[in-house]
């Protein structure tokens, strides 16, 4: 008669009251043994494939974790550069305020000096500023106008005369104590303004360098993060494939166990073992198979655990 096993497949079961003829029984056993061996080979193939995939899964996990570790280190380093940049930018703002203050002082002193020179000029002297403007006008005329030799010579002589007047006037003003002190104060203010400007430039360059390093580290971190994301994707795909191979392996193992039960039943009936004794032997055999699965690390159902308990394994 036909019966259905636990996997849903049909097999030939022997009636206890009517044992199969020896030749037919041997043929059936051979066929069952062959099918069992094929299932076992398939189970082993899926196990090897599962193990290979699990190895690759671990490799992807290690690569992902290593990349994420590098990303965290780069982000930490970039954060330090960002903090340094922000501190330097704050220092730049402070230095600019200081520079602007000195520049305002320079402009104020320059205006005071000009006014002081105007007040200290000898009676009837042309103001120094006007002399300077006239010299510039004549120099521009010399460079841009087409003049005869005599006119150009006269123009040069006039420029030189005015420059001489300027030098004479400058010497006269420098001899004045008030003008001299004002010029010294102006020089000192200019030095302070130039130093403040130098500070601004240096701090700005350092801030830019910190910004450039921060940007480079963030870009490198982003590239490594993309690699880590790809590793995570590969991990998920490989894990799913490994799980599928494990499921197929378990299905094949169950098929093997079903064939073992059928083959064992036929073997017991062929030797006239009483049904109760046969069931006891079958239970023990089943418990042994379940225990072997347990040792291989396979998950056991509640029924499997009950079988082990009844057989004395637990």
C-alpha cells in the first residue's frame, strides 16, 4: 500500500500481515537507500555552500566594521580641526577689530598731523599738500603730453623746483617739536596697525588650513562610509543566501531521516520484530538522530526535545 511520509512524499509501506517477498523487499530497500544517499549528498552540498556563505558573511561584517571604525576616527579628527577652525575664526574677528581700531587711530593722527603742519607753516608758505598735488599734476602732464624739448625741460625744472620747496618745507616742519612728536606717534600707530593686520593674515591662513584639513577628512570619511554601506549590502545579500542554503540543508536532512525511518521499518518487519519492540527501537533510533542534529548545532522543536527526554538523553 502507499503511505505519505512527514515530508509529504509517498513510499511503499509493507503490511505486517503480508510481508513483501524477499526479492521485492531487497529491490525496494536498494531504491530507498539510493534515494537516501542522493538526499544526503544534496544535504551535504547545501551545508558546504552554507558554510562558505557564512565565511563570506563574516568577511563582509569584518570589512564593514573596519570601515566604520576608520570613518569614526576620521570624523573625530575632522571634528578637532573644525573646533580649531572655529576658535581661529573667532580670533580673526578679534584681530580685525583690533586692526580696525589702529587704522582709525592712524587716520585720526594723519588728519591731526596735516592740520598741525598747516598751522606750523612759515608765514606766506604754500601748504605742503598743495605742493604735492601740483607736483603730481605736472608729472602726469609730462607723461601724457607731447611737448617740445624746451617745454619739457621747463616742465622738469618746475617739478624739481617744487620738490625742492617741499623738502625745504618738510625740514622746516620737522624742526618743530609738536610736528616731530605727532609724526612719531603716527609712526607708532602705523606699526601697531601693520602688526594687527599681520596677525589677521596669519590667523586667517591657519583657520583656512584647519578648514581644508577638516573638509579633506570629511570627504575621505564619506568615501569610506559609502564603502561600508556597500559592505553592509553585500553582508545582507550573503546572509540571506546562507539562510536559504541552511533551510535547504535542513529540508534535505529531514528527508534523509524520513528515509531512515522507512528503511528501518522495512528492515524490522523483515525480521519479524514485534510491533511494540519495533516502535521502541524506532524511538531510540529517532532519538539518536535528533541528538546528532543537536550536536551539529541544528535547532530542535518541542517534539524533538520531548523525544530526547523520553529516551533518556535529557
